[in-house]
């Protein structure tokens, strides 16, 4: 087995994880609304797949690929999402959010103010907030999965816990 350098984003401190959980707990009413009425299951899975592809969590990628297919996303669209592309065949009205999700993840949850404003202008304040909470939820899952892989990487002296395409990520 070849040794690779671990490059994916992880939780660097317990305080960062606690801060993320506190953020989510304070917004649990929005989470319930986002999951039940504001964001459809297929749209949610598209958003989650975009963020997961940027962050490289293999656990989330596996789980959400399966959920994406269950929600009605085609195999061709899923393949594009897994390749880090915004699918040309994605439903109308979803491109702004998917592009935003990719930018959001690439900037480690610190998007440009112009991108935030475009999201709000396109979807309105409530739906934009629901999209944001979905992105934060999957980011927590991604960082937890990557942190588990990093621990495996460290415990195995770099032999386990990395992906074949690890070099594409930037921590």
C-alpha cells in the first residue's frame, strides 16, 4: 500500500465541533422545516452531494449517493455530481443553489457576500436560510467522517484512511 499525504478538511479541535453543534441546536426549528417542507429530498441530496464531493468524505459520498438515487436523481446526474460537476441536466432553478453550495464548500463555509446575496435574491430569505442549514449539516458529517479517517491515518502511520485521489483536496 502506498502512503499518501492526508489533505481533506477535518475538525482541528473539539471546540470547533462543539461550536458547529451549538449552531445547529439553536436552529433546530429551521432544520425541521428545511427537511420537511422547504427543501425537497432530491434537492437536498443534490446540495449534499456537491458539498461532499468538495470535502471528500467517503462515508457521506457512499450514503448520499444511495439516497440521491432513492430520491429520483438519475444515475447520469449522480455521476456528474460525484465528478464534482454541476449537472447541466439539473432541474431548472437549482443551478444557483448548486453553484453556491460548491463555492460555499470550497471556501470552507465562508462564501463571498455577493454569492450569499445572489442566493437570497434567487430563493428568498427563508429558502436561502434552509439551503444554508442543509449545507452546514452535511459539512458537519463530512468533517466528522474525514476526522475519523485522519485518526485512522495517524494510527496506521499513514497506511490507511486516505483516498486514491487524496491529492485533489486542500485542507
